[in-house]
């Protein structure tokens, strides 16, 4: 992904706009908040929910990998609806190969891009069986070598299954990080670096879920619910709602 350096000096103090390719809703980009502000905000998240959980249903590392791969440009609710029956019987790469591409399509055709996703799931299942003994590898490089698995998918699996503080920046994290100034960046790679560079170590593991859930339910794209926001005092967004 193309990298655009973050502004420095006076430009950094202005209210900036991220490029449309990275920020469909023209997310305002606040300057990076001070360490103490970032710390206070994440402590508020921790007090509110010490162990935040992802919302994609899965029963093991393999079904988590498949669910995350299916969730690109789809909602977690929609993926869960499709995978409920699937994962009840198909929970290993070999069982997925036995089901076959057409059988898988029968389960996931309500999910966007289902044909391409079905192809990738079958291909990655074959690779897991042939090269990894049917197990899901636990390194980012090995995960990203699988068909249809990008850095974001790999980071979700590393974070949720192996509890490695990997940051998968989605549209919610991108928006929250930039509006608040907790971890701003012009594109998802820059926000990922801002999280790693600026969020204190003890909050790194759960930063991903705290921000996703906050963006999904409180700091919503069209109308943030600032009146119910637990990090309002630490947020730099200039257009807070009542
Ligand atoms: S105060 Fe409003 S804009 Fe800031 S994080 Fe909370 S909901 Fe989002």
C-alpha cells in the first residue's frame, strides 16, 4: 500500500483531511495526542471492558481464519449468520476440502464476493493440509502467504488466537484513531504504526478491539454518540455531538 508521510511542524497542528482512498467519509485527522492523554483514554477503555472480545464466531484457529477471510467487505453479523451451520460440521481444512467449493458456496452465498472467497478458502485449506499438517501457522509471514489472507486478516488471527498485540486497522479503527488523535495516520499502515508507537504497552493487546467496538457502537461514522462516550475528555474531535 502506498505510504504518505505524516505531516510535521505547523502543518501537523492544522485540521487535516485524509485522502479519499483511505477515508471514504473524509475522516478528520487530529494531531497525535500526548502520551498522558492516550494513556488516560485507554485506561478508560480498560475500566469499562477489561477483556474486550471480537464478534466473529469461531470454534478454533482454522474457523477463525476462515471467518476473518470471509469478513472482508462484509459485516460480522452477516458472516456469523452464514458460518453458524457451516462451522457446526466443517471445522478443519480437510473437512473443508471434503465439502468442496460448490458446497462452501451453498453456505456463504449471502456474503459479498462469495465466489472469490470460496475459491481462496478452498485453496488455503489445501495448503494448510499439504504444507502445515492441517494446522494454522502462527507467524504473520506464513499467514500472509495463504490465498486471500492479507496483513489485516493475519493480524486479526494473531491477535485473537495467539494474543499477539497485532493491530488490524479497519474502517472503525481508522476513524476513531484519526478523529480522537489517539493514533492518527493518513492510511491504514500509518494508523497501525501510530498504534504501535503511541499506545502504552499494557494496552496494546486489546487496543484493536477497544477501538473497533467503540467505532462500531459509539463513535459511528455519520453521527458519533459523543454524549455516551467514555473517552470524550481525551478526544480532539472538533465537531462533538451533544
Ligand atoms: S467524543 Fe465523540 S468523536 Fe470523540 S471518540 Fe467519543 S464519540 Fe468519537
